[in-house]
C-alpha cells in the first residue's frame, strides 16, 4: 500500500491542479449543505477549522454560524502537539500561528461540550478515514471531545478509495462533498 507521505504529496498536488477558483465554487455548495443539516440546526457549540488555500473554504460558514448565534470555536495552538478551542465572534482579531494559519489573537479558550467538529483533511475515504497533514492535532482533539459529531469537508475529487488507517486515527461520523453526504454514525 502507498505510504501516507506519498498520498499527502499526491493530494497536495491534486488540490493545486483543481485550482482555487474550483475549490471556492464547490465550497459554497458544501457549506450550504452543512448549514442545512439537522445536526447543524440543532447544535449550539460548533468547532470549525479556518481554511487555508486549497481547503474547502470556511469563511462563509463562520459568518453564518455567528449570525445564527452559535457559539463558534476555532483551533488555537496551546503547545507543539495540542490545540484547544478558542471562542470567536465578529469582532475577533486574528494572527498567524507558527503554521501560518489564522487563530484568535486573544485566546478565549472554551473547554465545555462541543456538538460538532468541522474537520479538514487532504483526503477522506467513504469509510470515514481521514488523512490530515501529519501533526495529529485533530486526532488528539477528537480524543478529548468524543461526544462531538465529526464532520469532514472535502471535494469529491479528494475522496480516496481506501486510506491507510492506524490505531490512533479517528474516523469521521459524516463526510460532506459537493455531490453527496456520507453518514457513518
């Protein structure tokens, strides 16, 4: 089987070849589908990633969730291996962390129950496996927030056939692409 490192390399190249414009257009469809799920409508505490280039864009989701009076949480690095949930609002000022990803300048950490974790990846497979960037931040976060519904966002083109999955890799409960919703729970 091909290594995670090789799959990551191929997936990064594939995303770039799809182009940012394509990703932006598909992101609007994907985010609309998330916003229309029963799970989103019933959730109060939602954790989402802040998108980087070539990921499913979350800016529109963030704006809408705040508008819908959800308590919106985003990743905040708290050590070299861990992240926490930082509360954000329309007034939040962001800075770049060591990975050049936006995070709140004022780290208003939330440690309560999270209903949904919106999750990025390079790839997902239809069984819920996720291939991230290799840091393990999300898997460690999932371990702390076991009760949260884990929703992966991905364009169809990056749904893999069968990803390698190790014992510490935590699977998604739902994957949403522009053409389908895969319920795994």
